[in-house]
C-alpha cells in the first residue's frame, strides 16, 4: 500500500510543479498584456467618449478609469480584478467584458473541442496506417493528403466546404451553430452537444452536429496532417526498438504489436502537440468562425482588436492564456496516465 | 538426428540496390540436450543465423540456398504460418538487451500474459486469465525471481537490469521449448549479475533438459555455457569442434588470435605494468559528491555518489578505477575532469586546485576524456576533421596549423590521413574509438580519462586499441585514469587499481597485489565473477562465500 502512495505522490508532485509553473506563466502573461495595453497608440478614454467629446470630458473619463494613477497601482487593480473575473466594461458597448466573454466562449469551446477530437480520431489512426504500410502506396497517398492538409489555409477549406454544401447538400445548414427554429436547451455548460444530451433533446444534438461538422473539419485539417505525420514518425521510430522484436520473436501477431503495444507508446508525441494545438485553435478559430457566422469568442477577440476595445482585448488574451494552461495540464495528466515513467520519476 | 541441423545456408541482404552476402555455406548442428556456442565478432553473421532459424529476418534479407532442419523437417520450405507456431513453443530466444526489451508503457505482466495468450491461441488451447497468471508465477519462480506478484505488477522501469534479464529468460521458458537460443545474454549487465544469469541459464538447461544455442563474442561465457563451439568470421564458419579442442588446440590463425587477444586474469601470461615512481599528477583528498533531489511534498532525497575518496595518481601511470554500475566511478571521473564540482574535499591536478575554479571552467589542456561508446560520442554529422577541429580551435590554432595538427593526430592513432574527410558512419567501431582518442589528444592534455574505452569493442579490436593507448602513453608521457568493470583487462593494463563500492574506495594497490590477495570480499566477488578461458585461471580465482555475496552484491533475484 505504501508503495502505491509513493508512486502517486511522485505524480502529484509532478503535477504540483506544473501548476506552479503555469501560475507563473499566467502572471507573466498578465504583465505583458498590461504593458501592451499601455503602449498601443490611442487613448482608451478618448475611445470610450467618442470623437466629439471635449478635452475636459476625456480627462474626467481618464480620472474615472484610473488611467492617471501610477502604473503599479493600475496593474494591481487589473490583476485583482482579473482574479475575481472582472475585466471592467467594454469601451465600445459599455457592458461588462466578462459577461460578453461568458456568452461567446461556449460556442468557440465547443468548436475547438470537436476539432481536437477530430484531429485525434482521424490523425492518429491514419498515422498508424501510414507507418504500418510505410513507403507503400497507402503511405504515399496519406503523406500527400497530409501535405495538402497542412498547407491549405483553414479559411479556404472553410469556404470550399461551404460552397460544396451550398451546391450539393440542399438541406445542409451553412451558417450558425443551430437551426433557427430550435429552442435552445439552456444547460450548465453552454455547449450545445452536452446540454442537448443532458436535456435529452436529440433534435438539438443532431442539428448542432450538422452545424459543427464543416467548421470543425476545416479547422482540424491542418492538425490532422500534423498529428498523422507525428504519429507516423513516432511509430516508425518505435518499430525499430528491441521490445518490438521481443514480442514478435515469441509469436505475438504483428497487428497486436503494432496496434496495441506501439500505438500506446506512440500516442505520447501527438498528445503533447494537442496541448499546443488547443491554444492556437482558440486564437485561430476566428477565420472559420467568420466564414460560418459562428458568433464565438475568437471572432469577438478579433473585433475587439479592430475596435481598439482594450479591456475586451486584455480579457480575451487572458482567458485564452488560462485555457492554454488548463489544456496543457490536462495533457500532462493524460500522458502521466499513459506513461508510467513519468509517474515513477519524482522530483528533480 | 540432430534437433537443429543447418546445412549450407547462404543469406544475403539487399540495401540501396546492393546485395551483400552475409552468410556463406553455414552448417551447424545442435543435438538434443546439447549446449552449442556460436562465437563471432560484430558483423560476423551470428545473429543473422539465429534470425534465419527463428524466421525473424528483416524484409531486405533473403535466403539464397541451404536448409534448416528442425527435427528432420526443412523449415525453409514450410509456410510462415507453420513456422510461426514454433516460436516460443519449440524454440525460444533469450533477448540480448534487458533494458530495451520491454515496452515501457506496459507492465511486465502484460508482456508475459500476451506471449502466453497468443501461444495458447496458436496451440489451440484455452486458458483463462487466472490460469495463465498462475503459470506465469510458476515460471517466474523458476528463474529465481522471489516475488513473482511484484514482478508481474511492475513497470519495466521499476526492475533492475538483472531482474529484467531474468524475466526475459522466463519469457523464453514460458512454453517449455526444446531449444533456447541465447543472444549475448547478460552482456549489458555488470559482471557479477552476468555471472548469476549464466549460472541460471546453465541450471535451467540441465534441469529442463533443454538444448542451448549460445550466441556470443565472449569466450569466457562460452567456456561456462557450451560443450561444442562454432567459430564464425565474416559469414563463414572457420572452425568448429568440442570446447576443449577449440580452446586448447585451435587449428586456425583466426581462433588463435581470438584466444590470444583475451587478457589473462592469472598465470604466466599476465603483464605487470611498471610503476613510474614519479610524484602524483592528480591528488584527491577526502572527496565526496552528494546529489540532492528536491521535493515539494517530501523531504529532499540525497544520494552520496562518492564518499570520502582519497587517491594519488602518479604521473605517467595508468590508474584503474574498477566498480559496477552505480559505484560512483563515473562521477569521480567527471569531478576529475572538472565537469562536476565536489561537495567536499579537494582535487588537485598538477598543483592546481580544481575547487578554485567554477564548474566546467577547468583548463581543457589539463584533462581530456574518451567515452565508452564511440558510436554516440562522435557527432554523426561532422567529419573527422571537423570533430578534431573543435579542441584545436579552442587551443588557439589557426587554420593551417589545425590542418597540420589533424594530420599529425591521425598519424598518431595509426589512421591514414584521408580519413579526415570521413563521417563516423564510414568508420568501424575501432576506428571511431581511435578518432575519439585523437580528439582527446588534440589539446595536448596531461591526463586522459578513459571511461570504459573498449567495452563496446570486440576483443581483437580491443587489443589493438589498448596497444595504441600504451604506445601513446610512453611516447607522450601521458597519465591515464582508466574506468572499467573489465577486471581481466585492468589486471594487464593498469599500474594501479582502486575498487569502488557504493561510492567508496574499498581497496587499492597495484594489480599484482590486489589480484593475488584481494582483501575486501567485494573485490573477491568481482574477480570471481570474471568469465575466464582456462581452468587454471578459474582455480586461481579468490573464493567468496554466499554470505559475502549477499552482503555486497545487489541481488537480481529479489
């Protein structure tokens, strides 16, 4: 029993270290965002008051927004607000920034999660297949496809898919997250698939899936290619290992060695990439969100930047950062579950 | 009728359109209950032979002609599916490297169960999981693993090398095969562990009435585990006969050379290196190194890698540090190199205190190192000239001087000048090690640390490298710090020897003294475990009791 605890405590320590590290990352990120917001041209107070306001009015606004306080004071005000989830009000709409984000975040989150699922579900098995038949026609074909997938920009794929749907699939929804006629289930997560399932509303799930399919695929394509290649090279690398020879020498069938023993070992590398993919997806989803009129967090971030809505931009970047950190933590836990060496190795 | 009867086997490999003949008319027999050894150096084709028998040849290999009879049936004419059924059931292989032979993300039990499950499937048997586990437990006990349940539940990384080697043997025994093919078992392990493993294999072969095909390059191992010997060279069986005949009256030059290349442990042929009688070049006084592993939740762990070591290495001598893995000998060498700082104590090289310098800032013209594996210590993407350029550049030589010195260095290590433009993969193991030696010589050091410089090489190559090192020492007046676990080599090559156990020097003196009368039981155990090639040497070995072994050796059975 003591042994089990020992092993577990090693892993918990490993995770604690990561969490501490991530806290530092977030702190540095907050500093950078704050600094950035102070160096970009344009006066937030002027922005908020509009071009017709007088200099006195703007100055009064500056005072009200605390822009005349010393920078450290401003930073700590921003930080303590951020910790409480309060990023102030939008300079454009005047509504709390957090409220807007909470409204839009689930849409992007749902899109990104489905995209990641697609990447894993398609990328890894295709990579295994390519490795198994390496240098054969299957491999060549898959490598070609992955090359195309990686190089094609997501918005192009999105537009092509939309055109395809418009011409050939008459009933297929082209825009938005769900059919207009459907009453939203309104659940705890804001993710239509999960809320729909929780409420037992299969019509919601079905419609949401239809709407998700093309945007998610457009977004996933480059990732699928990347993960496929990563899995392929990890598999080929591992195929040369002695332990493959061990099992084969004792007559364990090739397919078992490949799909069971090697797959688990080779999934570590693509998983690591997934954490990074998640972050870039949250940021890059806007192109696809634009094309499909998704109305999500990512496109909101873009709009805020275009409108110089500093409070909103800061909030969007901060929230993206938090998700990046959370995703990587989740991946670390997952890899720890897969790879015992990580659990056994404690401390440094 | 012999169990295994290979006749006139010819195998070739095709790579990049080029065909290489790797086996030429190989004939070999293993009788029922016979212990046969196949000896050969790297690339001689011994592993290809075993792979042909097992049907695990890579895709680019093809059998040109010949027969492989198993109980009278020619395996080469049978379909793969049928040959597959023999694997692990009729003949089993004991894998070479216990450290890499298990998939790190599956438990040991998972590997064992998988092999058993598929063997059952092929044999048309049905057994439940519990039944299989019971069988696995039984086999693990047979290889003297005391706590089978712990082994079954363990991840590969949790077991020592010796334990993993035992599990590999268990894998091979799982389905009561008629023949074991052992491919260099235990060579990756410490001598004492290797000794245990070989004894275990011997016992099992006798108890279970198995036939054994032992594939190895180590003649000492052959003497322990075989009755009949085949000697292979460049894909050809050059000589075969009963063990006694091959060892005592070899017929071919090659065999004589092979046997002559092995450094003797005892007897008249042993060479004593003269003492230089000069003042010490390197002086260690009460040197300790403690590594600390920091923890968040628990108290920090500390490992005392080196404890209170005091040594004096006289100028011009070859000072050997013997010990098994984890004894602290490499840590000690790194401290002498100035790559690690000592936690306590003082290291003085040529009158300069190392502790006065920050880690890694030591003058490179003082000490250089030659690593164990030339295959990994040379950058594969750099030519020989580029590799040698690095130390020369830091020695402050200009381009012309560097080119001159490169030629000179190559000449020093007996390699032709045009090797300067070669890449490591174009060189043999021995040639690579010569380059590594040349690199160490480049900056004209006073001291060279040799970290098991020949353990990755074949004996005949080892002999030539050792001769080169001896020449260089007398020509250039070098001092060597020689780290090794090969005691028979150290007996002949060192002028001084220190034995390390768990970070401490437990015994030191001249090899003649230490080997004639080893005081410490650990030294005795180490010497006793060396596989030797004559009965006389075996008889001259010190005696070590089981109780002493228990106290000082790490058991691989627990």
